[in-house]
C-alpha cells in the first residue's frame, strides 16, 4: 500500500454531525490532484486533517509515509506548503517586501522574525526569477496587484524543500488573464520540481491546469468519485456533484461546464 499520502477509512464528527464519512484514497508521490466539491462538502476539513491540525474521529491518515499519531507532526508539517489567499491575506505581515515574503516561506512563519542569511536571500532572489518577479523584490507586498500577490504566495509556499503543495482556491480573486498566468506558474513550478505532489482545491472546472491528472469529487463528506481526470470529470458525475443538469466540454485539455 502506498502511504505517501493516504486516508484510510477516515471519518470526522463535530457536534454530532458527520463532516467526513469513511474517506479512503491514496495519492502517489509527484501526483497532481484536484479536489472539487460544493461549499460545505468538507474540503477544508480534509486539508486540515492532512496537515495534522485536526484529528480523525476514526480511521488513519498517512503523510510522507508516516502515520499521524505514531510520529512527530512538525517534521511532516514543514514539508507541506499551502497557498490560501483568502485566509493568508489577513494573516501575513503585509508590510514585508516581496523578497521578505518569500523568506517567511523558508522559515514557515507569518512574519519575518529571523535575520535572513545571505544564502537564504540569494535563494529567495532565485525563486523570484522563476516567475519573472526579480524586479519586484524590494516592493512592499501589500502594493502588489492580486495576480502578482498570488504568484508571490505560490513561491512562498514552495518554501525550502516542500514535498506537498496545497493550492486552496489560489485564483479566486483573479481576472481571466491573471488566472491564466497563475496556471502557467503552477505548471512551471512543477516542471522545476518534478517530485512535487500538488493538491488543488477549486470551484471552477475552467481553472484546472492541464497537467493535473487526477480528480476527487467530494459530496456531503463522502467521495463521489476518484480517479483519472478523464474518467471523473463526466457530465454524469458533475451533475450529481452539483445537483444540476450539466454538460462537460473538453477543449485542448481544458475542461468547462454549461447548463443543459
Ligand atoms: N468546528 C466545526 N464545528 C461544527 N461544524 C463544522 C466545523 N468545521 C466545519 N464544520 C462544518 O463541516 C462542513 C464542512 O466544512 P468545510 O469547511 O470542510 O467545507 P468546504 O468544502 O471547505 O467548504 P467551502 O467550499 O465553503 O470552503 C460544513 O457544514 C461546516 O459547517
């Protein structure tokens, strides 16, 4: 059994309500997975379990070949990066420069409390060059456009040697151009880090980058479907997921939905 990232019969209850119900799935190393589900389906809860922020009521969670509950959490958590613009926008220290924001990813902190080494500063600059943001290094993060911010959050999430990257609605506030650019950036980062395992949570089918190959549909705390993108993203499955009569189109590897 592949324990790189595995949920085994995980259920999670809160206040007597079943929020996740007997969830079992396994994501191999270097896979790129999309999680789709309506508001309240349990996506955030699932991610919190993956991070070890929440504990399953029953079942087991394996991350990086370790089972939560039998090993120290911190060494695993430091290998997982997350982009969560809606949440991070409130938490991060916005007076930091772009370069400093990247450095907070190296130290896994919200603000910059360490005195960065010259080596770390050099690495942060290299990171920025990956997405052509070198010229923004000294600009204050809060003055960036939303599209630029999302790219900086992406680079920040990569930290220093992350193995799993979680993208939680990374493009929610972006216009079409910025969304396209962010998708390109997400793919570029994967090309530079082929072993990186990516998990994308999105509400828009149109936002799924072409190089994501598997999809998990979550409905009311249960897995509705999980497997290869082309097998899961069917009109039948998506109509059931959203309780609507939907059509699915695929154009050059890009998926979209419309009402029947
Ligand atoms: N601490 C809690 N106490 C009670 N109910 C909770 C708690 N946390 C989450 N829930 C409930 O669990 C369900 C799943 O919530 P969750 O945030 O995981 O959904 P989601 O799929 O991420 O939704 P969204 O797409 O809106 O972010 C919701 O009905 C929510 O109200």
